């Protein structure tokens, strides 16, 4: 082992199709949000202060092999970030 798990999200989906990838993606994202992201009062504050989302993606990139230039992957990260914040 010793490698980061690659996460691939298909066009039009919000989560990876493979169950193992989806579970790892969701659990690692939840750990990052709970331990590193501050709790703000409204979602608009996260949109105004983009360093929180950028930090989330950066920490998630450190734990998993995600392509930060692939738009469906970024959309999946946004969806997981929103659902984890709530």
C-alpha cells in the first residue's frame, strides 16, 4: 500500500462511482471539516472567505489523490463540503 487512494468523479455525478472511493472520500472529507474548518454562521461567509474551501481542498489533496483541475471533482468537493458543514 503506502499510496494515496485515487478519487475519480464522472461527469455529471457528485460522488465517485466506486463504493470504496466514495466511502473514503466522504470519511476523509468529514475528518478534515471537523478538525480544520471553523464553524461560521452562514454559508455565504464560506463563499466570501474562499480560504476555508481552498484549505479544505488542499488538506483533502494531501490525504487522497484528487485532480484539482477536473471540474466534476471540484463540484464533488463543494457538495461534500456543504453537506459536512450543515
